[in-house]
C-alpha cells in the first residue's frame, strides 16, 4: 500500500510514513499490557482443541477467525473465555506463550510484561501451577533464546466475587520470584475498584506491584478511584482520563503511565475509528502514554501493528514514536540498570534513524 500522509502533519514534521513505520520497527520496545490468553490465534486454538479432545464451535481456523467479531467488551469476553477452554496442560501454556514471543521478537520487542488470568483456568479445573508453569517456561526460554526480558502479572477477574481471588492472591504472594505484580481485568462496568480494595492492599503490603484496568468502559472518575482505592502504579487503558483536566494533571505530575491499546479500543467501540483516538492528545499533554496490543489475536494487531495504525491515523511525528518507545521502558517494572540500558538503546536507535533521514 502506498504510504499516505496522516491528517495534522505539517512543515518539518512531514516525514514519509514508511520511514516512520521503519523507525517504529527498529526501536526497542516494551509491551506492558498483553493478556497471554488473548494471543491465542485461531490456528493454535484448533490445534489445542484436537490435542486435548475438546469440542469447540469452530471446525477450522477460518471459522474461528470469522467469529472474532463483537460489538462491545462483554461480547468479546464471552468469546475470549470460550477460546480459553482449549488450554489444559503445561505444554499448552508453553506453546501459547512461545508463539506470542516469537511473533513479537520479529517486531523489535525487547521486554514484555505479560498478564494471565488464573481464575479463568482454575474454574475449569486447571490448577494455577499448570498455567503459571507453562507461561514461565516459555518466558525463560524467550529470554535465553530471543533476548526478551519479562515480568509476569497475575490478574483478578473483576466480575467474580472478591473472595474468589484468595487462592490466586496466595499464589502470587508465594511466587514473587516469578510474579511481579497483580492486575485487575474483565468487565469494568458494575465492578468498581472498591470491590478489590482489600486484596490489592494485602498484595501491596506483601511486596507485589499493582496495575488495573480503568477508563476503558468506565469514566475518568473510575480512573481516579482506581488510583485512590487500589494504589496502582499505572492504569491499563485509561483513555477516559482525558475527560478530566485535573486528573490529567495528576497523571502528568505523578508520572503515572497509561498502557493504551489503540486497536483494541477501536475494535471494542471505545472510539468509532482510529482517527478519533486520543493517543496523540495524551502525548501532547505530557501524559506517559504507552502503546500495547491487549488481546492481539482478537483485535487484529500485535504491538507493531498498533504503532503503525497510530502513525497512519493520528499524525504522529518521529519524536512521538520515540517517546512512546521510551515511555514503555520508563513505565516498566525493569530494575534501574536494565531500564537505563534499554533507554540508551532507544536513544541510540533514534539518533541513527534521524541521521539516516538527513
């Protein structure tokens, strides 16, 4: 496809779109918001269903892909949990995670902070140890063979009663050698952050970091209350935050990151189109926005695809793309030395790209 010039570009900011896409590919990047169960491609779903003798409503991968259409978050979640049913053994979770890692390695991803939903597996009779073990096996292999560093985030399903999260909380606290943080996902509407205040307080007191989804289906006030009630380090999605200037100031002043998922937001009708997304506005306001894929097999794009979509639709300049990459490491749970090393690599890659444009 011939590159087009996105709306809003002017003067010295007008750089060929293809060159900016190359920059996005070359820059080292971290992904901070990806649900490993949401990377289950239709081909692997069908393969695992056959391996585990599980009946699914799709005869072929093509049938499954055709069903990946939905009008809102709840319709997506219904399909998401149905697809999860094929994940049964440690090998299944290894294969799922390894497929994701090899895919994003080709797009220049250097660090991942992967979320997983143990309650979605234990309620099917799959022990947390099985899911966690397979995911960690693949993450360790990815670091050894692909050079991708990692952190793991155990998420609670907010539509379930808080007491249902006790087993997962105990597991996270006992496995802090491999689990860095807890998270909160699933249906935002009707499941306020207050519901999980106690679990998050106990997790933080035990030394775990904390993130949570807010401001996707919900409002700016939901983002504010998530910060106040759950004490999270960063907000997953958070696009509604821009409706409240005082909240934006709080995010900017506190360096609180938003892990934004542009293609997901459009797919789930949070925005009518990519042209309407507020990612560029976030950057212009000084918010520490990052780009992520969320559930890429369902939403039509992995991390680089989200960068490219934003470049093509939002008029991002080269320094915007560079800032997104830098933000992804700044907001990560990497230790100080590793974080600094990654930022140096981002800056060196950007400088080399700028030199090549002269």
